[in-house]
């Protein structure tokens, strides 16, 4: 296990930081995002030889020791080199980091693993979170595998297919009137009052630590090099900040001298961070709504840190429409062989926008984060093109006749 030597808290949108003692971490987490620091050096990097322990390969840079109690296999998701998509986008070095290949099909499984590994070691019986869907599904499945009770708070608008998966995994689920923010508040209060373990993504510093392993994997998968640009969907912002921290730590460990630009992709119908980035609002805004439930966060918990991280990387924020995400889902399915949910397709949908606005050059090495599978909520996986469906009698003549017609 890596030894956390200090912690700091990021206080506001300008990135103002304050060091805190490790004993204070629990108390200050309501003031801002807590970041753990290690004693950086090459000794914290993984060995050259491959191993088979997924995310735990980076244990020297994680705050939780893996005693292999957590039973699901997390991390080591593939970095795909999608030939058709490369040709179509005209980007020769386009890569997809495919987080749909996690136990429950989203990048949330990394944070769940680290939180539950700690919970198992601490003998915790009940763990709670609030979620728009994927965190909850991930926690429900992980807790089921760990023999821990999961109590989950979801907004009333939760996708039914995801809700069914939580219930199927045996979680207790509270559907909260008042949306995601109200669900988070209630879950945190319940954690305090009933003594439950809190997995809430913006508050538990371990979630950031878990999500940074995506960056460590990308670096290894590119032959121990960092990409030029990473596009990442942003809801609360922990996914992007985790990636930023991962690349920063690689630099502090002497593995790279430069950092990738990070482009945060939001949904047009809910883009508080993009608006804050442009100086138009505080990082809260009235959403008009989006089909991308995974990034539909009106008041991002991690706003100060994610704004700082994007700025420091030389990156930017963009927003994509629901229509662009649906189009990206189709392209990823038909040209890439991957089934993705709307939030999971947002970063890919952002590539075109990043190209036209000059945030991205075609000769750069670009990694697009694909965060969530479409299989958990197949509603958006339907094709709008029925031209390739044929209804035939069971004769070869009919098949032949149909082929001639198209
Ligand atoms: C949670 C989630 C995101 C965004 O992650 P944040 O850490 O909240 O910014 C993106 N895509 C999917 C599919 C998600 O579930």
C-alpha cells in the first residue's frame, strides 16, 4: 500500500488550497475536495512486468491496501485502437479507453472497489450512496459480492432499468423527491445519523484515488507515454479530476515531463461547469434536462477542483447536445462495436466539436474516455434506421430477393 503522507483541501473555483492533517480529513470534506499526497518517486511506479491484479497494480499510489477481500475484478480495461473510427475522424492516433468493460459496465466500479475494500477491512456492515444510476448499480453489485448491505438514494427520475439492477442485487433503495442533490444530502445525513459508511463520490477522497488509476493505465497502455489530449465526460467532475491527478502523480514520480490537455465534456442540457469556465455563472445552473443521466449534475460537488484541473492542463470545457450523443451511440455501435449509454458517449460526441473549435489537432494522440455501457439501459440503443431489417419466409429465394433490393 502507498503511504499517504499528507492531505490538502481545494477550497474554491480559483483552486485555492489549504493543507490539512490526516486526522482532519473527515471533518474538512464538507469544505471542499480533499486530495491525498504521497512521497512521490519512481519507487511508486508499477513494475515493468504485467500483472493480473487490475486496478490494484497501482497499490503503491493508493491509500487502501488490497488484502484481496473485495471479490470483483476491477480495472485493466482495454485501450482500443478503433480503425474505422480513426479513419472516419481523420485522427490516426485516436484511442478509446473502454470503461464499459468493468464489472457493472461503468467507471464507477473503481471507486466502489476501493471504498468496499476499506469497508471490508473495517468490518463495516452498511454502506450508502446517492446516485443518478451508475454509482448505485456499482455499489449494489459490489456490496452484494462483499456481503455488505447497500442503502441507496436515487432521484425519482432514475432510469427504471438501472433501478431494477439495484433491487436485483439486493440493495435497499430510497427514491427521493427533489432530484440528485436532495438525494446526496439525505444519504450523507443518513450516513451520519445511522453510522453507515459513506461512498458519496464528491466527499470520500478515496473515489478520486480510485479514478486516477484510469490515467495510470492509459500511460502504461501507450507504452509508458502520456497522450496529448484526453476527452472526458463531466458530471460531478471526479472522473476528470482523478485522471488529472493520475497524470500529475506520474510526473511527480518522474515518469513524464508533460501532461495531457484535458477536455471536459458536458451535456448542453446541464452544463454548469462549462458556463462557470466561461465566467458566466457560479458552478451551478438551472438544467434544461438531458438524456445523459450519468452527467446530469446541476451543482457539481467537485467544481473547484475540476475547474482548476482543466485550467492547469491547458484544456477546456465543451458541451454536446442530446442529438450528438445519440449520434455518437450509433457510430460507436455501428463502426466501433461498442454499446454505450448517452453519458458514456459524450466524450466521443465531443471530438467533432473539439476539432472544429481548434481544441484538438488531427495529428495529436487523443484518448476518449468511454465511461458507461448501454446494456444497463437499452432504451437509447435502438436504431433509428430500420433499412437493414428484413422479414422473410424461410426460403433462400426470399433472402436473395431482399439483398437485391438494397
Ligand atoms: C459518473 C459518470 C460520468 C461522469 O463522472 P463524474 O465523476 O461525475 O464527473 C460519466 N459517464 C458515466 C457513464 C458516468 O456514470
